[in-house]
């Protein structure tokens, strides 16, 4: 049985994307293997580590769990939609400055989870930041510097939670 093909109705990082692929293909594989957006990582492949977190219509989702068919008509944002090495997004810059990451594997997923939180709530308290990061596994940092850097980012923008 042939699975239906995905048409040109998936918006990724502000651009309409066209690819004739199986609609059951996980979004994470589509992003990495078809669109060559390698920032989205695949860790566990079953939604437990958060390495594949992207924004779908502004909400953080594990892209390894989203079949392409569910992404039709949605706006997908990946880590590539943010800054670049010469001009980091301000949140990326402060996380680097504060040494919030070590190996970097979880970084894209963590960034997208934090971005989803900060876009929906520019002044979260520490408990809300912790909740936003619950779906992201980081084996290196213990989350302390991630929390400190995020709270500094909020404070430096004139928003003290």
C-alpha cells in the first residue's frame, strides 16, 4: 500500500517547502534528510529526549513524533530560523556567554523550548522556565546554567520576574 504524498503546504522557517515524500515520515527526518536542516537533532526517536524539538505554530513539539501529514498547513520553525554564528539570537548569545551548554547536542531542542516559552510569556518565572525544559534531556549541564542564563536574559531585557 502506497502512503499519500505530502504536497507543498508545509511552511518551514518562513518558506513554503515542496517534497513528494511519504506522509508518515517523521517531521524530524524530513527536516534533516530532505531539507538538509541539520540543526534539529534526533536522539531517542520516541519523544523522550527533546533533541528534535521544533516549533509548530509557535508550540514546542518533538518532531520525531510528528508525521508529515500532521504538519500540513502548519508553520514549522527550526533552530536555523534564529541567529547564525556571526549574529546569534540574543538568547543564544547569553546561553553561550554564561557557558550554559557543554556538548551541544541538546542545544537546538533546548533553544526551541525556551523560545516557545518566551514568545508566549516574555516574563516567565523560574518555575515556568523549569517546566518548559521538562521535555529536554541535557546530560552535561544539570540545567543550573541554563536556568541562570535564561533568567539573566529576561532580567537584561528589563523584565524582572
